[in-house]
C-alpha cells in the first residue's frame, strides 16, 4: 500500500502556509517587543521557530509582556 500525497495537498498546503506565516509573525513580534513575561528574546525566537503551531501560540498567550 502506497500513500498518494497528491490527494492530501489541498489540505497540507494551506496548513503549511498558516504555520510558516504564524511563526514569522511571532518571530517578528518577538524581535520588536521589548518586554516578556517569561524568558528572553532568544528563548522566544527559538520556541516560535522550532515548535510548529504550539510555539507561536504559547508566545502570544504566555510570553508577550504588556506594552508600557
């Protein structure tokens, strides 16, 4: 039994684009934002870049500090 990836492409391509876009948006926000609730800039860049959907979501939910 072989897996035909062509049948999954209509679902995979939007998910990949969403994941990459969310990671880029989160990394740009980490680099521009001066305050974090937990951790530092390097930690959040690594988390957002290396842990697919969960990393950026964790940053926006728990890591991003308040604007002053």
